[in-house]
C-alpha cells in the first residue's frame, strides 16, 4: 500500500476510534428516571450500614431464578430498577434483569481487577478497585460510558455516596472525600494503620475502624477528627449507626457501643466467636454473626443479650433485617431466616456453595449469592423449607 494511503487510513481510524468504542460499548441498562421500587444501592443498604428494611419478602420463600457467572459473586450486591449489578471476583461487572433469568453483557475491569460497586437510583455507578494506578471510577449505566476516573489508592472496601460526594477508605492509611461530579478530591485524612472497613455516615459524622483497632469519628464536611478510641483488636467489620449510637465489632469478638457525637463508650459485649461480618440494626436490636456459627441479638440500649441461634458453620454474611425477619448466610451452604423477636428458625435453604455474599432485598425479592458462582432470587411463595 502506498505510504500516503496508509497515512490516510490510520488518520481515518484515529478519527473513528471514539465512535467505534461508543458503538461497541454494550454494558448499559434501561434505568427509569424515578424508579418505583427503592433500590439497594450499596453495602448495608444505607450510609449508616444498617442492613435493614421495614418490609419485604417473608418466609416461606420459593426460588424463582438462579443466574450463573464465570467468577464467584462479590461480598455485596446492588439492585436498582429491577436490575441486579454483580461485580464478580474475576474482574467483570454484569447486569441481570429480575425475571429474565440470565446475565447481560459484561464490563471488563482493568487487569481483571475485582471491583466494588455502589450506585445512585439514576444509574450512576461508582466502582472501586483493590489494585491499580487509577482505582476509582464513575460509570453511567444508562449511557454506557465512563464519566471520570481518578487515583484513589488501593481500596479494600466499598465507597459510600452522600451529599454529592464519594467517600472511600484506602487500604494504605487514608480516608478521602471526592466530588461526585468530576472525581476531584475534596479532603484527605491520614492515619497510621491500614483500613479494610467501609465508613458509616450519619449527619455530619463519618465513622470507621482500622486494622490497628483504632476507631475514628470525622467531620464529613472537612475531614477534621472529632474523636478516636483504641479497641482490643483489629476492626474488619464496618461500623453501624443508629441514632446517636455507633457500634463497632472487633475481630476478637467484642461489641462496642459508643455515642456517635462524642465517641464515649456506653457498653461492651463479648460474643462467642471472632467477628469479621458487619452487624445489622433496626434501631432497637443489634444482630451479630460470628465465626463460630452463632447469631446473637443484643438490646441496643444496654447490650443485654436477647437470644442466640447456632448455624451449622461460621456465619459468612452480614445479617439482613427485613421487618420481623432476619436473613443470614453461613459457610454450611445454608441461607437462614430467623425471627427478630426470638431467634426462631423460620426457614432455611441449602445453596450449592458457601454463602458469603450479603443477602439484599429489592421489593418483594430476596437476592443472595454463594461461592458456587450463582446468584439466587427468592420471593414469597410455596414452602421451600429444608427444616
């Protein structure tokens, strides 16, 4: 081919490349401007990390869909406008429309990096990566394109969206606030220990714990430290906020209740096993799951134990409170439903793998995942009970 022809060809290719990329970008979903059903937008279902819904599916439940993936599902799922968003551990993000029973096209993340996803109801996704040069991204699910990306450090927990901002805890010793519109950093707070927990937010206070066992309360607006306390062991479970009380669970199994505004200790409780999973709260009862398979209910005001339930193996998920029912997954492959009042077993379902994906609720559906690379969708129906 003549040199000039080759030069014109590559010049034309360069001009058309953005159009080709846009045309081939198929990772998108039809999201309503104002979805009718409240979505599950990130870890814990709220910025307080409460893992609570007033209403939703109740046992008995029936399995209506099983969706298979190439990689294991993540610790946390997202659901908006009947679309489940799944970031698999082999570096891909999928959308799955409830009722279709199959996954859609995948978004491949850089270097097959595992992603952590949170969302807004309008279809904007914030994606955090555990490694890489740029580790924080904003993706428009309706338009099928990235809006911005930035260097946020090595992330080990899900971002939190609040007040037009993205809050992240970077593994290498800092917590940051970024502008949701353009990804520019607003403030940075440095500390002397690594972090593996997602922050919890209420009002103008952001709380989190570190690997050294130190916990912090910061001003959300400025990143200024309000208080800090030292606990007995590392913190790998995210804090949970209810009113002016924040709860922390240490790895060695101690539950701490502090005043959120002042950081003053109110009570402690020693669980029967180590704790890596975030508790759940309905603002009256705190539900904790431990590595020895125990699920315990504590009175939030006093820390008094109300009841204890024993699963067949270690608890693999954060408990989910839906009205008067608790859903929790175990490493014995079972998804359990317990009563909030007494801890009575109401229903259980054996899945094909260890249950380590936190169950979520979307409308009348309960959505869970296990290490067999499947996502399971349940709803009210005929008894599918294995008691």
